[in-house]
C-alpha cells in the first residue's frame, strides 16, 4: 500500500495475511519506507471488524490505552525503540477467539491522517 503526503512516498508493510496460533503471541507487522521515525506521529491500532475498536494507541511519545478495549488490556505492546526506525509492528498475546481484522492508522501531530494498513489474522 503506497501513500503520498507532502512529497513523501510511504510504503506500509504488505497486504499479506498474518498467520497465528490461538493462545500464542503474534507480531502484526507495520512499517514505513523509507525508514523514517514515527515517534512524533499518532499510531492507532484498531479492530476494523468491530467499528474501529481501539486495540492500542501511541500518541505524544507514549502509549495511551485508557480507551483501549477491555479484551486487549495487558496483551498489546509497541516497541518504542523500533518506532524511531519506522516500525510500528504490534505484539499481541492472542486469546482463543483469534480470527480478527486490524487496521493501523498513522497521523501527524496536527491529526492529518498520513497512512493506513490493514492486517488480517487467521
């Protein structure tokens, strides 16, 4: 998926399906190319099959999961060091009901939507 914003060409991961085993940990890949820092951006992981339920939110240089869906509490993590290299992959400990669809949105500090990626777990 290619996005263009203010002259930057940003490629976010691939459209491949992520395969995972229920009850195990999975990494949902998402990165930008070229490898530019996303630490100053808002990174939202949403469950797109449930009216954009919040899975994980990174904003203002920290995780802000007060509005995170209860079913994801304590089970998601972004590697903050990797954000500096453009990698916003989400680590998630999967429960048994693993068939899910996730969307990641990147926004600038002024809340302009820059890019979006869709990941399907199965």
